C-alpha cells in the first residue's frame, strides 16, 4: 500500500505525521538527524507563529520551531486518529 507523502510544513496544525524521508543534504541534513528526525519518528504540528513562519513541532518530546524552507525538505506520512 503506497501512502501519500507530504512536506512537513503542509501538515495541518494539530496533525500528526511519521517521518519517511529527508530531502536535505549536507549540514542541513545532519541538523535534522541531530534533532531526531529519522525514519518513523512521530511529529505533531503544534502552532504557527503570528506571521505563519516558523511552525512549532513536537518531536520526541521536544518542541522545535522550523521554517517552511527547512520543513519542506522533510517528507511525512500523515497519520489519522493519533
């Protein structure tokens, strides 16, 4: 069964997703991995800043703000009823 992957920044506020792929390379990729964004990591989209960017996400019990440019390079599978 092929699940639809979406960029993390398109995950609705209050929604959950599982990390499936990182598109970024180099230092940006290393930073994402250091933050715990590895395959099957559960991510919750918490809230947007007043300007809409960055967005706060809960990752492994920690709240992290990512700009849309960074979050667009993290592909997640949206989770229902989590």
